[in-house]
């Protein structure tokens, strides 16, 4: 069983597990299935808005699809969430990526 199948099996037991949702999104992004990844990143954020790296990687998928304005908006939302959560490391990475795109 590959990693994606393992994650999907885990999600059957815990459908709202943000870590698994994020993992599924990452597997799709690694396979250049960015459209598919976006839905999983959105599910991750819905399950746990404080999962800051979901915003970062969602923006990467948006950028890969040429949707830079949406990527910027996603990074801004992620930066605000990182500030709210006090996640300085995520805030720094999100801010750096935002600087690159703006």
C-alpha cells in the first residue's frame, strides 16, 4: 500500500484529522496534481485553521497553476493565522514566500 492509500485508509477512521488531510494534499501536490491538492488543503484548513503550513503549500499549488493572486491571498490568510496562533516559524516562512510573490 502506498502512502496515499495509507493516509486515505486512516481518514476513513478519522475523517477530520488535519494531519492526514494535509498528508493527502501533499501527496497530490508531489504528483503534480495541484487541482486535487487544493481541495485537500482546503479540507485541512477547515478542520484546523491553525494548521499554518496548509496555507503555505496551498499557495505553492496555486502558484504552480498560475493563480498567483489567489496564492497571495492564501499567504495573507496564513500569515494572519500564524500571528493568531503565535507560530513564529510558520509566520516567517509564509512571510518570506509572500515577499517573493508580491
